[in-house]
């Protein structure tokens, strides 16, 4: 799974609602607009090597952003996969991480304790602060 440079390739799965909610910047007044801004910051992460939440080096091979509710109206930039959850985002994130964990390493970004508890063994987890720092938010 490691590449010659030592970085572990991962698929980054972002709980957009949870990351948006991590900063009191008025996101609640315009959820679609806040989601659009967050989504626009994610494509430049693809291909980057970053320090993971545990300190190891990760290479982000793909970004999957899960949106729900009013955020489904957000503009979807090229360079990432956007999944509009049919119900709650947590169920979609659990399913994406379950499928991906069997194929490659997955890193889920969320602070939601209930969601974290539902993730399969082997799924890496980071809080919104980790992602916010990466994207300068």
C-alpha cells in the first residue's frame, strides 16, 4: 500500500456538513453557498502529500465530499467526487468508507462521534480542524 516515497495513498472522504459547522462563519444563513466555498477548496488537495492526523505522511489520491440537505444545491467543482446523500450524510459516509476500505486506505474527516463509531476498523479519522488547516480555512 505504501509507495516508494513512503506516503500512504488515501481516499479523503469529507463530511461537508460537519466541516462547515466547525467554524461559526455564518454558514447557517446560506448552506449552499457555504458548501460551494468549501467544495471549491478541496480539488487542490488531490495529489498532495500531507501529514496525516497521526503524524504519518499521506498522499491524497481522491477527494469525496458528502453533502446533504440544503447543501445539495452547492456548485460542484471539477476535481472531486460529490455525493448527494439521499437521507442523512452519515449513512452515505459509512457506506463509502466501507466499500473503499476494502480497496484502499480511507480517511474520513468528521468530528461526529456517532459517525466515527460506525466506521469500519482500518478507516483513518481526522477532525475538521485538520482539514481546515490544510485548506487555509
